[in-house]
């Protein structure tokens, strides 16, 4: 007897998001499977961040359901928020590091909250997470305001990894980085993805990142999501998708990726 | 339950891991690790096969502990290890010798401490003076370029600091004068001098209470708001953006607030004075049965022509102090949300202190010049 397939990591069905009379998502479907890197793309104001906040359980959907590992996020959020938040790691657009804590303290913050351990152990774990994202132990003692943009993104990733989630949600992880730092971040992400067997959902506008890292892409158009592999997207006839993947910027990246 | 068992003798040992090695068990894991002998030599085989879903953090902590007790004489091999162990080992290798933590700076002697403090205070004084100078310069320039006064912004701040403060100022002035009149009446009626309650209330309200209480309320309301607003703009780099566009934050943010408060506070003081007198009159009528006609008559007797002005003249000075401190502290915010909170608190405490200090100086001055 074949085993039933495990439920997808994220399953969004018929999501409706409304702000007043403005409808952002109108029956959006999305499925993310275990161990893939899923890119979310869409024009400004198409509700990419709203989608992420809904998946995280920070925002109640106006219609439809969101499931993480086959369990409804709304119910999880109501019943047992702490087990919900331990199942994913998140980075926000601007890092969202707590500005009055050092980087190491930021990393230890969720650990301290959920898993009591001695200072020595916490220091070692901070060191581990700093090492994973390629930061120096010495950087752990710095405050967020003393970090460069790239380091902020890495520190935020270290904090997201600290509870060892199987699912990472990243909101514009390479936005605002120079191409070299962005490429290094892509490599880091791929490395962690393969080594830690993570499932990654990434909102990004960075075509380089998209082509380099993502196995599947979901494009939000007219409040719905069109999901396909990158190659499939390149063949797609939707005008916005054509514009996006065949615009002047995309052509250069494509050439590089295929040539 | 976390289990860690060490088997074997001498140079050839096996370490069995079993049970719960997830992050929630960190406390137990730590206790188990502490139970390992202080030093090991030879070869050690780590058997992970019994551990249930070992967490990366737990594995890392174990590796660190093994290095601590074994290196460099222990040869560690792993059996049934989790998939990320190689990653951890690479990390550990690349970490190498942890960079030496720099020794804490030698604690300075009291003299150098004093020197450092003095220099710091000197610098603070310099920036505060520069800030004051910036305001004066903008005000001076406004004579030749009235546009620099930003009328719309000024109007908004007058509305926010003045008009919206009217209810609370009225209430407080009214209540305080009622309290003063009530307590005064109790004392004075023992001498049959009830009527002098009018003197007590009017002089204290007009000279001191009205303006002082209004200034303190405004310091709490607007001084903190100034510091917080400008502080958040500092954190968002909005002030830097203004500077980069060739606009002065002092002209755009500070001067409108200072001017608005200098205009609003005297007006609020007049309202507070009126409410204070009303409170005194009402209490005299109800409690002491002094009719309002008699109250007004006595009021004219009690007041010298300068009493009202002795209170009001202080208002713009207080306003200037409050707005200066609030905006200055706001401009000092750097880097973190905690700084914002700290400096907002400092702004309120310091502006109230400055107001009371200035009031004391005025009191001495007015006595000396018989005002």
C-alpha cells in the first residue's frame, strides 16, 4: 500500500485579503513542498508582504485557509502560538533586529524565551548561528546600528535560524545589497538549504537571486498566483509575466544563467 | 530523556547518544555534558544512532564540549551522525582559535574620570549652544526672508500644542485654585478673615500657579511629543534627507515648534488664569458665601496692576525652554529605540526642571525690582 504523500509545507487555498474596498488577494492558491526554494514575485502593491504576514499568522485572512504542515494557521495561532512560531524562521524586509540588543543577544532572544540554558551554552549557540551565516564572533558584540546592510541581512537570518526551523520565510533578503553581497547571500542560502534541508519561501525582486536559487516561482497577478518552474515561467504568455521575465533586465540575467 | 553514556576503558572509548537531543532538552543535555570526565585521550567513537532527531544546536554544544576535554590528544570519530555534522565540523575548524577577547580597559583613576566627564560636559554645552545659535540664526534670517517661518507648520503646531491642550489646562487650573481657596478658607476663617481668600487665590493663581502649572502640563504633553517626533525622524534618517536636500532641520522642524509654543503657552496661561479665578470665585460663593459682586470688588483691590503681567511675562520664557529642551533631545536620538525612550524621558524631566528653576529666578528678580 503506497504511503499517503505528506502534506505540503505551506498550503494556501482561496486566500482573500481586503483593505477597505481594495482587494489585494482574490482567491489566491499556493503550495510549497518540502525542501524546495520557492520564490514569490509580483509588482509593487500586489500583496507579497501581506501574503507572508498571513502565512505567519500575523494577519487574519478575509477568506480562504492557510495551512502549515497540514494544520490551519488560524487555529494554531489561537491555540498554541509558541509551537507555531517555532516551526518557521522569518526575516523581515529591513532586518527588524531589536535595536537595543547586540547581534548575539538578538540571536539568543528566541532561544532564551523557549529553551532555558546556561549563558555558556547560549553563547555557544550564538556562535554557531553567527558561523552558519558567515559572520564573525566579534560581530556578535555589535549593535544593529553598527552593521552594514549585508551584515544586517545575515544577522537577521542568523536569528531566524536560531530555533532550527525547517521552514524559512524571507522577505526581500537581498534588497538593498550590492551585487557582490547579494551573490554571496544567494550562495549562503543555497548552502544552508542543501546542508540543513530547509524549505525556503522567498519574496524577491532580485532576478539574479531568482534565477540562482529558486526551484519554483509563484507570480501574483490580479490577486491570484500563477506557479511554475522558472523554465515554465519563461514560456508563460501572461503579459505581466512576459514583461517581467523578458524585460531588459531579465534578458541579461537569463543570458548569463544559460550561457 | 537525554542519555549520554561513556563506555570502555583508557584510550579506546565509545560515547552513546540516545533519547531526546532536541533543543527543548538543552538543560538536560548540558547537565549530561558536565558529567563527562574532565580529560580524555586516545580514540573516542561517538555513536549517534540512538539520538532522536538531534538538534543542530545540541550537536554543536557536544562538539564544543568534546574539544574542550579532548583536544588535541583525542581522536574523535562519529557513527550514525546527523547530516549536518560535517557542516558543524567545518565551522569549528574555520573558527580555529577564537580571537582573544580584548581585556577590559584599565579602570581609570578618579582624576581622569573627572577629566573625561568635564570634557564630555564641555562638548555637550558646545552642541547645545550651537543648537541655540542655529535657532537664533533662523529667526534672524526670517526678518529678511519671512518664508523661513513656515506658517502652515507653525499653525499645525499651535493647534497641537495649544488648542488641544485647552481642556486639560482648564481642568487643572480650576481644580488647583479650588483646592487653594478651600484650604486657605479653612485657615483664614479662624481669624474671621474669610474675605482674604480672594487675595490668596487671585495673587497665587495670577502670579504663580496659572503659568507654572500650564508650563508643566505643556512640558509633559508637548515637550515629550517634540522629542519623540524628531527622534523618530532621526532614526528614519529623515533629518539627514532634509540636510541632503539643502534644507535645515532646525528651520523646518525646530523653529516652528519653538515659535508655536512661545505663542501658545501665553494664551494657554491666560485661559488658565481665567479658569483659576473662576474656580476661586465659585468656591468663595459656595463655601464662604461671598457673592460674586463682592469677589470681583475685592479682586480689584487685591491686585496691583502688575500682578497679571508678572505671571504672563514668564510664559514665553518657559515655552522657549520647554521647546528648546524637547527638540534638542529629539535631535540627539541616535541608533536605537531605547535611545528614543531615554531622551524623551530626559526631555520631560529636564524641561520641567528648567521651568521651575527659571520660575525661582523670576521670583527673586521680581522681589528685587519690586515688580
